[in-house]
């Protein structure tokens, strides 16, 4: 009689962003395992606590898929041309990506049209108007605060 051999332990799926193993789903864009946690997001809170929401709202991968562009997001001319270079680089290299853009293009930092201070568009509050980008401090001054 053959001896029963124990089955190897089954590999648990993990969120590709945070490593959690519970309540997972696959992304529609790239088929990676991710936390199914978007329902916990509080509207207008602007928190970055949801893996699924972060990937869906802050990556070229997800926007490329949502726009229905063909091929890979990493070499999509439509994605590149429709996104300002600073934001294109951020969307392609931030921590919400499973795979990052290998050779992001160089760009000049965005400066406030009023005071000249560098504004990091992806993470700093700013406004945009006929003069260009304006930092939060200058925007408040313009509003009389």
C-alpha cells in the first residue's frame, strides 16, 4: 500500500500592496490580488488607507484600463500624452503600483506662479487658474484669508 504523503501547505494569496491575506479580490486592470477594502473609505476624507482605492485612483495601470487603451500602460502613448509629466511620473512610480514605470521621464518641478515655491502636485494642496499653478499659501492670500 502506498504511504499517504502530506500535502504541501497551500500558499495564501496576499495583497500585493500591503501583504494582508484576508478579504482579497483581484484588480480588473492587472489581475493582481488586492485588499477588497474600498467600502471602508469615507467619502471626501482623502485618506489613503484603502489599497483597492489607491490603486484604482492613483495609478496609470488602473486609468489605462478604465480608458480602454490597448496594450500595456507602461508604453501607452495615449496615457503619456494626456497626463502632465510630473503627474505621469507619480502615477507610474508611487507605492500604489504593483509594477513601477522603469524609466520615468525627467521633468521640471512645478513652481507657484506667484511666489515661485516648488509645488509637488501629487501630494500638496494647490490651485490652478489662468496664471498657472498656485501654492496653498498664495491661494489663501488671494481669497483674503
